[in-house]
């Protein structure tokens, strides 16, 4: 009876035929059949190492015919990757134990080098006498490739193919050890791209990735082959300069990096300018452990950010102290909004002929416990990096509108505008104009009393979006000014397309005008440009009587600055409006 475990038979003849076949296959014949039919490469040599026999799989693997290899020494397959000492150890172990296995690189007849896992064993006759050697060869090319992919994923950044943080730590350790032996230094440059988030947000993550790849390419082109360029993540890169013989040499390389990254990047149909902030630390001067050296370079980089970006700075202990303060600042600012520590101060703009207050510009401040009033420039970039820019912007808008309602009442018959600065992030909001109108309506503020100020740099970065915003806002009754004018490179053609109310000349343009012919020419050109466009001109940050005289001499009737009145509280602004005017300096 068939119980399901025996092979199906074709009658009485089949079992007899199988029995006859088994009898016909003796041990020697069976061994030969296994040898020939194996899918893995097999070879046999005599005691002198001459090849006696190879199987078809070995021939397919190496590209040699069996006749090519008969009587040959296996060294015809040698790739040259293993030295004489390697083979001496191999033979010593084989002779001592009768077996050896390990990775070997061989060369095919075509010249291609490939990795294999080789197992060698001594062949003995029935008396136990050694008569030759057998080799078992497995091609491990696919396995090596898979291992390499895994290693690459573990040690290299998948986007830029640069070393990642893990491999960077290993490279730093090697560089520090070599420098210690040679008595030299290693420079570590911590690099962060300025305003990379703005590029990512406006052009999309794909273009942001293209930018990062191009940055990686430019960095590698600047440094030597012995140096390391790594990506830590996001827009943070590290450059390791070995054999850093002097600070001046490191500075020269860093300046090359700044110049290389300062060239425009072509991203699709757009050209983008991105600048780097770079902090530099030295081994062993600043620290001796890789993480400490990186931390020092990071602190120096942050100092560059605080000082306006686009540059580099060497680490010092003063930098370290300021970095610690910045870290505490970043921690505290996250809770400032919830604790009600933010407030608005007001910078009056006055008519130079009458002293009448024409506008109050809202300036964000943080009443930080134990530190007094902190200006927005010190904490707002940190807040934006932590994703708090939108919440703070909403608070400023709502608070400014609430204050504007009171200012409307206190100004009486006079028209006093409230100016609110818009950030780059604000301008990019698709419904911003309508949202401002809704908040103003909720606060009971006439839209004609609001003036939205957009920095010239923002206009340059977001020309099309800024033009849309101004058009949408003007249709609703909002007024717009170009702030910090003169710090960028706006053209007359660009400005003519924008229905703006006012140009506000940046204080840095005015600063040298009274005593410097070139500065005076630039300031006068800006004031003339406003007349050409048919818009009002105003000057910011007026500090000296000489600057005031220059403005009056060139027909500028509106100004603000410490010469007239410093930023004041809401209560002080209310009192000023009730008084009606400031007495302008003579």
C-alpha cells in the first residue's frame, strides 16, 4: 500500500531498473558525478600544487577551459591583492591542520578581479597518506556588494555621498592621532548655510536637495584629497583640514570656501545666492576629543550667525561663553510667548517741518527675566529656527492692531499710521493680506491706518510673491512701504511695478552722507528715486544733527531715530499722541 512517503512507481519494472542503476554507480563514479555537476567551483591539485582537475563550474567562474588549467599552478589566477606573507600563512595552516578557508581575490582569464571564499583541504588515500589538495570556491561578489551597500548606508550620507557623522568621528580620530605623532594641528570647520530654510520653503525640498548636492561638490573641489568633507544633516557640513600648519593657512582655505559658495547656484530656472557661516576650531589647541572640537567649531559658527552671517570665525573662550548664553536664550525664548514676556515698543516717525507724529513703527521686544529688554534681532532668528516665527508673528499682528485702535482714538483728528514689519516667512503666506484685514476688522481698526513694511531684501528674494501681496493688500485698502531701502540692489523697473506708499532709507546709507561724497551721492539718489516714483521718502535711524541737515537739504520730510525719540512703550506713545507732536531739533 502507498502511504504517501514512497515515490510513485510505474509497475514492477521500475523498481528493478532503479536497483540496477544504483548498483552501477560505484563510489568512484558517484564522486566524479558530484564533482562534475556541482554548481560551485571545485579544483584538485597534486602535492606540488599543479592542477589535476577542475569542474565545469570552476571553468565558468574563471573563464578558463579545463585544458588551459591542466598542469598549471593556481598562481595563474592570482590577482596580486594578497602578498607573499598571506600565502605563506595559508600554506603553513594547511600543512599543519589539513584545512584552510578564507577570502581570496583571484583574476579571471578576462583580467577581471573578483572575490571568492576559498576552502582548501588535504586529500588522503585509504591509508591516510596525503596525495593532493582540493579547493572549494564560492563567488562572493554579490555578497561583497551587499556588504558595501550596508557599510555605505551606515557611514555615508545618502544624498551627497559625503561621510556622515559616524564616519566623520572615525576620520577625526585618525587625523588627531596622525597629528599627535607628527606634532601638527588639525582644523575643523563647522559650516551652516545661511537662510537655507527659505530656499527649501520657496522652491521645494527637491530643489533644496539639489542645492545641498552642489554645495557638497563645491566643498570637495576646494579642499585637498587628504582632507575630509562631511555632512552632519540638514544644511550642516564639516570640513577637516589635516596638517593645518598655521591659522593664516586655515583662513586662506576658509576664504576660498566662502568665495566658492558665494557664487550663484542654478536651481531649475532660478538662480539662488546662498552664503555660509563657518566656525573654526583647532586640535589640539581648543580641544582634544572629536566631539569637543566639533562643539567648539559649532560655537564659533553660531557667533558668525549672531554677527550677521556670511563669514567665518575662530573659536575663543569668549566665543564659548557667548555660545552658552545663546543656548540658554534659545531655551528661554520657547516659553517667552506663553509667559507673556513679549511686548511691543514704538518708534515714532515725524514730519520734519512740523514735528507731528505721522506713524508709529511696532518693534518687538522680550522682557526676559533678569536680562531686561532684549531686541528682536537677538532672539527672533532663534525663535524662527524653532518654528515659533509664525506664532510670534500672529501675536505681533494682533497686538499691534489692538494698539492701533487706541492710537486712532488718542490721535484725534490727526492721521497716525501703525507700521508692522513683515518677515520673509510672513510674505510667503498665501492669504496674508486677507488675514491682516480680518485681524484688523476684529480689532476695529481702519485698514488705511495700517502700513505693512517689507524689507528690500525680502522684495529681492520673493519678487513675484511680494508683488502679488502688495496688489492684494492695496485692493483691500492696506498700505505698503519698502523698509531698509539701500541695503540691496533693487532696480527702478522692479519698484515701478509695486504700488507702494513709501521708501524708508536704511540708516546705514545715511550714516556717512554728511561727510563722504560717495555716501552722500547714494543717499541723494535714493531720495531722488522716491520722487521719480511719486512715493514718500523717509529716513530711518537718524542720530545726528548733521544727518538731519542733510535730509532737509535734499527734500526729505519724514524721519525717525534716536535724534527725535527712541523707541517708547505703548503708554509713552499714547501720551505723545495726546500731546500731538515732537519739537524737531533745530
